C-alpha cells in the first residue's frame, strides 16, 4: 500500500492524495490549484492516474481547493462513488456549478484575445454541465457512522469544524491479515468559532495526514475578533465611509452574519449601529446561507439554543441580500455608509473586484480581510501593503484603511493544531504535513518533532511513500445502515417533534442495555438520525416564525 501526494504538498491549494492498495485506488479530495497563473496551470495537466481506475473519492469538504477538479475527474472517466457528508454534497452542488461558470467565462475572455492574435481557441477546464453531471456520483453519509465501502475498507467522518459539513477522515484498510488506519485531518477549524462545533479529537491512527495552513502562526484571541470588527465598522461609518469585506461565500460569510446578528438584535444598546445596512452581495453566498439553514444539525450548541428559542441566527433587521448584477451596481452608486460582504474571499473573481475598484482609493473606506490570502492573489497583494493595484486593467490607488482579522480564519493555528494532535492516545508512527506554504509546513513539522516521537515528513508534490501495516486479531465489521429521509408535514410538526424527542431518550437508554457491537452501531446510527431530525424540524419552525414576523 502506498500514498502519493498530488496536490497541497508545500502548497495550500489543490488538495489531492492517492492511496493505492492491492485491489483498490482511493482519492482523498480532488481540489483545484488556486493562486498565481503558474500555480493555476497545474489544473490543466493530466491527472497522474487514470480517472476510470479510481474506486472511491473521499471528499473532506466542499471548498474549491478540495473539490474543484471533480467535474474534470468525471469528464475524463471517473465512475466511482464520491463519499462526503450531506452538507458537503449540498455545498458542492452550488460551488462546482459556480466554478464551471467561472471557467467558461475565463475561456471566453481568453479566446477573444487569442482570436485577435490569430491563435487557436482554448477549452475551459470544465463547464457548468460537467459540474452538474458530476453530482450524480455523490453518495453522502452522516458524521460518526462507520461505513463499509468494501469488505476490506471502512470509513468514518468526524467533524473538522472548518466549514459546514467539513470532515476529518478515518480510514481503515485491510490487506491480508494486516489493517492500517489512516487519518486525514482535512482542514481543521479554530475552536469556539461561530455556528460550528469544535473539531473532534481522534484517539488513534497509524498514519496521519495533517494540514498546516497556519502552522507558523497564532491567531488573536477569539473573543477579540467581534470586538475588533465592530470597532472598525463604527469608526468607518462615523467618518461617512463604507466597509468592504472580501469573504468566502461558504463559511466566512455566514459567520459574519452570525456575529453581526448579535449586535443588530440588541436594539436598545446599539441603536445607532442599526442604521447601517449590511449587504451580502454574492448569489453564491446567498445560496450557501440557505444550505446552512437546511443543515442546522451541524451547528454548535450555542447556535442550537438560538434555534430552539425561535431565533434564526442567519437573519436580522437591516440585512439585505443583493441577487442581481443591477442591485450590485446600485451599491456603488450610493454614497451612504454601509457594510458590503462580497465574494470571492481572495479577491480573484466575482463582484468583490467591482467594489474594490470603487472603494480602495477612498480614504474614508475600510477593507477588512477575514480569511487566508494565497500568494499571488489580489487579496494577498493588497494585504501585503501594495500602494497601487490593477483591477480590470485600471490602476487603482490603495488609500482605504486595510485591516486583517485573523480571528475569523477558518483554519486552526499552530497551537490549536498541536492541541488537536495531543488528543491521540496512540500517536501515529508517521505524520505527513501538508496543505501549507513551505515556511508553514517546515515550521510546523519542526514543532511536531519536538513534542512527538513520530517520524514527520513534509512531502513534495508527486512524491510517494510505502505504508506498512500491523497485525490485528479481531477486525470488527460494521454493517451499512440504510439512510432514510423523513417526510415532515407542517400540520403535525409539533406532535412529531415531541415523538422524536421521546424516541431519542428511549434510544439512549438502549445504548446502555449491553448490546452486541453490531446492534450497538445500528442503534447509535439511528440515534444520530433522530437527533438530526429534531434540529431540522426546529430550524424549519424557527424559519417559518421569522417569515411571519417579517
């Protein structure tokens, strides 16, 4: 058995790892390379394997740097199963279509130039229809359920706390009398972030693949991020300026809405603040927010309490969603102080570039970065202190105040990554450090070596490693549990909620009844399903209540 690192090796983007066994080929992620033009050229290269030979693609989460080449994979012959959580499948459905649209537009622009130069046209990496076609291969499962992919391969997802549906992958692979457990961290989130639960701890692994995006950085204290955000907004609005926040459509935008909701709901204390309109100017972010509402079972306990009280944490007074291009243009035609949250988060595409062109040169404005900016991106250039930038071919002076609030980062910092690793009761014998720029991976690997006795490897792109197994005596096999979708009728929703709550209590009692391992897993999986139904139903009821109030 071996693992080959085909992306996100001394890079932050292009997550893609191939596990080859005696009988199967498994991909972990199939992400798009993002950043400068040289890095993005990697997307057009042929895969280092034949897509038709891949049996399973295990997708840690929906972000494009982890999912963005799936339509290309399918277009070139993949016909296996794409295993992920339900929320990841929902988000991938909109993100991949949006990515396909961007590739089509970029090819159209490029071909106009090539035509004038007498060159042959180029094809987009993939089209919207390719993205739509790839969705038929998605096969979502729930967190915590052990699933048999084959007689020799078992899988379980744990919550990574990075974005909605993000997963830590636990993978058991048996060859002959040997079984190896591989854990892939995916992208780990910071603790105590809005909406999402903290990353789950894993107790044991033989091999660990761990991200290191912020492997050489420490975030500011979480409680300071909201205070800093509100302080910047207040000062900008007081001088008549506009706040522009480049934000990732999935995850960061919803966290910002959640944090602002706390202030906009406190009408007595923050009366002046309420006059400032907040615009979410991204059709993709609007669709993603609806998916967040649909998958409220992924929320943390604090957010669940909001829902149980009938409060929708993703909506508030004076929050506006601008869907059309005309509505977006009108934002820049108005001189009123306002907050604009717009994608893309690294300022490489989308409506954010129009807003930056309009507000970057104004001293009264503030630009707030709340997420990672990859090398070569417009966001990174502005964040690093450029005096001027080019947007749509026009030279724009950077005179607005530039702020960076790392506390909103979706990634764990160095200390949080180390703390997560301390949760292992059995330390992995080999640790592969990936998904970070070279300075970050090298720095983080050095700290791991100081604290743990494992062999630590920072793999290079296209490098392969053999994995050795260990003897096991009684491998446990967990049966597949059928996924059932409950149909909830509005007229008896309250009675059903009571029944579900009672069923959860009875199921918990069964878990302590001395069950066999097989029966225990069946009952546990049913409990997971019942708890999801309760959260979904409460979210439905609170959403209906919110619409009636409006």
